[in-house]
C-alpha cells in the first residue's frame, strides 16, 4: 500500500490543489515533499498518525489541512513552510508530544486551529506569529496560556472555550484588534479588567464559568459589542448599566442570580435577541423592555415571574416569546400581548393560567402555541382565528371540551391534547385537513366524531390510549390509526343513523 501511495503523490506533482481527504490514509510517504506546485494540501479525515519531515519541502503551500486524523506529533521542519497561511490541526492527538517551538517560525500564518487535541500547554513561541488573525484553542485541557500571546496584535478571533482555564493573563488587553473572544466553559472566577481595552470587540462569550462580577468598566468601554453571552455564571447577582453597548443585537443573561435587570436596557435599540431564562431570583421584567422595538426573540423561560408589564405589547416586531415555567395567571398575562401581531411562536406552558385572553385572535402570524401544563378549563372561541397555526399543545390541562372554532385551524399539522378531561370532540375536528399527528391519549373520550374519517389521507399518527372509547370498538382501535380512520369513513352514513350493527353501536328503533 505504501508504494501505491508514493506513486499517487508522484502523479500529483503539478497540482496546485491536492485533496486527499477521506482516503483512509494511515501514513504520509516522504514523496509528499515532491509537491512543489501545491498551494493547498488537504489530508483531513484520514488515519494519519505522523507527519514526515519532508512536509517542510513544500515551497508554495498556503493551506495545510491535517484535521481529524490521529497525529501525535509534528516535525520541526514544519516551521520551514514560509508561505503557509492556514494550518488546520483540529481533532488530532497532539497531547502526546509537545508542539515544537519551530511552529513560531511560520511568520505568514494567519489562521491556526489546534482545537480538540487535549493539549495542556502551548509553546510561548506562538506569540511570534505576528500575522496571526485566527487562533482556535478550544476543547483542550489548558489551565493557562502564555502571557506572551499579548504580542499577537493582529489577532481578530481567539477561541479558548472548553478548557480548564482558571485565569486569563492581563496581557490579553493588548489584543487591540480582537473582534471575537470566547472563553466559555472554563473555570474562571473573574475577568481581567484589561478586557475593557478591547474596544474593537464585537463578540464576547464568557458563559459557563464561575465569574462573580461583570465589571462596569467592561460594559462601559466595549461599545462595539454586538453579542454578549454571559450565561450560566450562577455567582453573578448584579448587572451594571448596559446602555453604553448601543450596538448589541444579542444579549444572553440566563442562569444568573440577578434580582433585577437595569432599566437602561431599554436604550439598546439594536437588540434583536434577549435571553433571560432560568434566573431564579428574577421577579419582574422592567417596563423599559417595551422600548426594544427591534427585538425578535425574547426568552423568559424558568423565572419566577408573576407579572408581565403591559409594555410587552409594544414589541410589535417580536417573532418568538418564551414564557414557560413562570407563575403567570390569566389576570397577570396582559391583554396587550394580543398586539404582538408578528409573533410566530408563543410558549406559555408551566404557568398558572385558567384562561387565555381573547386578544390572541389578533396574532395573525402565529405558527406555534404551547399552553400545556396550566389549569385551563376552557379555550376561547378566538382560538379559531389563528389561521396560520401549525402546532398546538394544550396537554396537561383540565379541558372537558374544545371550541367548535378549532375546526378553522386548517393549517394545523400537530396537536397535543393529552392528559385533559375531554369527554367529546366537536365534529369540526374533521376540518383539520393538514393535521398529520394528534395525541388525544389520557382523556375521557367514549366516541370519536365520524368527521375524523375525513382526515384519512393526512392524519398518520393518532394517539388514543387511556380513553374509555367504545366507538370505534376496541378491536378496531387496536389496529392503529389508518384502520380507525378507515372505519369511521366507511361507517359514517350508517353510524349517524344508528344502524351499524355488530360493531359496538346500538340499533335505534325505526
């Protein structure tokens, strides 16, 4: 196999792009050094364990992709690739042998990916890569990184996520061109105040750490931030004023211990996504949230909200609103929610709702409505106005009937009504011509409406378990959805007259 592979490389001498990915290669022959014209060498997704020293003889290579192999070490000759701009080494086993300091000689290198290598250290010589713009060290076992990295002044992307970092050296503040910094999923307890010097930063991810405080100086200086993700830092119990970050489009402040959100959040006019879920100490949402006219997605899942300000109705651009697992009632869910005419997804499960506001009829673009696990005893007739609804979840309530207007939901594809107290279904159920999945299990149904047979061409999954159904008879029910719908269709005419015999329906006197 080795000789055959060597011959393959001889045939590739004149190629500028050599793509040998997914070739089940176990080794590289010395002939790799003969690819004098090669500018792009792709050897990804093989079983290569070592790289021959001849790799350093490629005078024109610009991109070298050795990702997703089993490489345990790199030869020092790699540092001879003076034209190399991109070196992709992710998903290997480079922890077996320290990276050679010669890697610092790749003075034209602009992109280096060493992610997923179980590295516990990186050589300080990486700081000599003065052309480096993209450095990915994520998914390793780094406890720190050399302070010399502060010399990488052209660095624009720096990913240190999913390591074992306990501290970030203050020299990081010298990376004045940095636009993306990801230090999420580490063991950080604090951020160096020098991060405030990174004025070009547009994305900052500090999520999944143990950070105690988000400094006011950082919030004040990083005025070009568009994304700030500080989720899952459960020791943070206070947020500074955020109004200086006027360019924020995404703000994630989930799973903290904050008791309030600063009112100046309303000045973040470019905000499109606001994630505040799982803040167990948060009792209310500031009224100023109504000023966020460009907000598209608002996630308030898993808080202790008993009240929602009526200003929520000013968010007319909102398309996704998640209010699950709070303590909202029919009285504290404001009627103004009906003003959200562009809403596509409304999630209200796990609250204390006994009713839904009639104003939902105005939500002409709603596609998904989840009101499961509340205390609803009735659904408003206005539900039938939601002509664009494709997914409806009303499970886990106390519903005994459904409004006849439900038959107007002709776009509905999925309906979950399990675990209620339904004793009958309206005949209009048969108008749900787009429905392909319906769960009616764990109710009190004794008969299915004949009109349900109209859905024989679309309804493929019909869950009926744990109901005392006698029509259709149990023998038919046990055969599955198609047989149930077929039976209803075939026996509708005689069944309406009460003349179907031998199938569990009593005859009526003529």
